[in-house]
């Protein structure tokens, strides 16, 4: 992405400068920056495909059409590739005008922050053969630092992500998360994201673990011993040292501590909250890509061909092969395929569209 402000500008301060993005957090870390760049590139890729069909469209119409397609692809990836590892949603039945699509306080402030537990303490830097290209970049060194991106682009970081195995959702967090959050290299002060998450939940007045178990129709907990089948025993003992009653545990702390169930990454309480929120996002959105009338049946068929793997094939410089499902680690039974063998969408159904 182009630089909005140089590193020397007092409003920036990031090594490598600040990028031209709509939110300062676009440069929060090199992985977030890379993902943003991928979908900007995907938008431009779609524009180029549309331009091959017709030269009569205005720049505005090209932009808006590609934007709409890009959003639909992103929605499909989130709901078909990412969410199945978290929770099972009810079948989509179309737009419901009575569904509130707004964001639950508990979701943004606690439940969706489960991802902080997945983050490794360093980002591998690989080439397109998935071999080491550069030394790993520590999580601490990746915060608000665009130097690696300016020097190498997003490719080495993204290839590293594709070969990465995420950490499990539990109470263990990377050192860069619990000790060096946004702390510049060379400084030894402590910044702990887990502590911030818990305090943020209290500042927002979130209901406790016990209250959310009741709301999610989960069995009531009246003693710490009852948690032993729900969380690791050492975690239960630690909670018992801090809280007088298991129902009083902060929802973020308890949610990430629950043992995963139903073959998902999350425990039952966080699964419940994700289900409520992501069904609200989808069912309360009249522009949801599957809502009848948003796209024609022919356009929808093309959108449904798209996967994150194909988006990466279309946007990463030098990429040759990738696993069929980019969010799944490569195993003996999940081998990489050449990009040319992965289906791409055909934009010709948009040729005569006007919406």
C-alpha cells in the first residue's frame, strides 16, 4: 500500500511510515497489513477482469461493481471456510428485517478476542516454495512496523502464514501478547493484552461467565469442582484463587479456558456467542450476497467458486501452489495444488448487469 505519512512525521512514528488506509490499525502488525493488501489487490484483479469484457463502463461503475463482488467473496470465505471451525450456524433462509445486525458488546469486547490465543510469537518468512527466505519476525517486532513490508512486500509473510499451524484456543498466549504488546524493541516495559481484555470487559459492564452460561442454556455451575469437566484442572484451580464463585469469572477469561467441543476450536459458551452474532450479521443484512436479488443466479454461481486459496493465487506475486483450503494446514492428506488447477470465477455474468 502507498505511504500516507513518512516515519519522520510526528503523526506517524511507525518505522517504515504509515500506510494509506482508512484506519490507523491497518499497520498494527505485518499480518493484518498483508491481509488488507490482499483484498485491495483482489478488488483490482476483479476490475481488470471486468475491463476485459467492456471498455464502456465508467471508472465509478467498475469500482462499485468490483467492490460488491469483493465483499461477497469475503463474506463467502468467512462463512464457508473460517466459521465452520468455530461453530455450526443455522441454514440461511433469507433477509429478516426484524433481525438486529448490530454487534453485541460481549462479542466485540470478549468473545471474538479468542483469536488472541491463536497468535504465534513469531511470523515465518518463506518463499513461494515454502522454504525459509528470511529470519522469522518476532511478534513484538511486527507491531506498527512497516519496514519488512516496504523491503519485501507481503509475500514472505503470507507464504509463512500458509505454512503456519495456529496455536490452540486456551489460556496460553504468546510472549509478545502478554508481555510486549506494542512495546518497541529495546524497551522492557510490560503490556499485557489479556489483562486489557479483562479490564475492557469490566469497563463495558459485560455480564459474567455464569450469566452467559444461563443465556446460552448451558448447565448451571454452582461450584468450582463442576468446572473440572469444562476446563483444564490447573485453570480451575487458578480461577478458584481469584474468584469467590465460578459464576463470577470474567467472560473473556472463562470463555478461552473452556475445553473445545463438537470438533470446534471453541468451548460451548463462546460457540454460543459466535452463533448469535454471525447469524445476526448474515440474517439482518439485506445486502448479504445470498439474499435473492443481490446477485443473479449466474453471478452467484461464480461467487460460490471462490475460495481464499484462489484469492491468494490471484493476488500473491510469484505464487505457484497452495493448499485447496488456505485456512487448513498442509498435512499428508492435504497437499498443495498448482494455482492453475483451482477454479476461478468468470465475470461474464456481470456484462449486462445494472444494479
